[in-house]
C-alpha cells in the first residue's frame, strides 16, 4: 500500500494528467492591458487570486514559469500539475516555510533568469482577496515586477470552498489577462507592503471588472 508523501505524489500525477486533458480543448486568448508583456526576456511575478488557480496552471506563455507551492497536502497535490505542465515548483507558503521558500527562490531565480514566478496571492488559506506580502518580497529581491494576472472563463462551476474556486466549463475560450505592473524598489522599506498590497487587490479586481464588461 502506498502511504504518506508517496501516495500524495501519485495522486498529484493523476490530478495533473486530468487537469492537462481537461484544459486541452480550450481556446486561449491573451490580453495585455498594461505596458508589460511577461516573457523569457522580461519575466515577472504573475499574481492572481486563488479562486482562479485552476485555469492559471494552464498558462504556457511565458514558457518559463516557477510556482510557489505550499507545504501542505493541497501543495502536494499541486505538484503533479506542475510536473505535467512543465512548471518548476518551489515549496513554501506564507504560513509555513515562507522564509525558506524565499531563499530557495533567490537561488533559483539567480540561476534561471528567464523564469517568471506564479503566485496565488491570497492563498493558501485566505482571507479571500487579501494579498499577502510574499509576492512583493520575491519582486524586491529579484527585480521582477509584480504583474496582476486574471486567468478566467465566462462559464464556471463555483465550488463551496473558502476561495469560491472556479472550475471552467470545457469547450470554451479561456482568457489570460495581464494588467499594469507594480515595481518594487530594492530599497523599499515597508516590510508589510501595505500600500502595494492594496494596489494589487484593486488592480486584480479591476481586471475582473474589465472582463465582465468587455468579454
């Protein structure tokens, strides 16, 4: 019998394959509303709400993406998706292992300068739509801008989870919308990033409003 982390890993692979096949037949549209286009030449810290995580994990442009995976059972299950879709996983979260994850990220991003970073900024446990500071710490140490990111579809199943997770219906268009970046100076002196977190929340919500009005 497979137990513990091995069982979680096997389950994560199965979930990853399901996720890949589920999104395989979707049409994809990229929308850039700001003056920044994430790429291997211009990587960013791509930030979305946890409710949009399902679609976000299908992002293939830019190609080089590393994701912050929490040290929890949920994080164990996400590992399979990152393995299947070609992303690089770094373990850690705002609640456990955060400082360790930042050190690992600093090493990883220095050695892999083409990689963007994917972060669900209100995860892994909320509160919903309240960004945590981890994305800004990564931006400060790496020189990458924080980029508001909305992966979204018109028709979704809304789960009864804390984040109201959206599972998109199949055979429709999935939109990947990028907003105006937020740049963090290496000399930034507010460790809580209060104004930046408020600004990111506003810009993420504005992306949703733009989608609702124009698509």
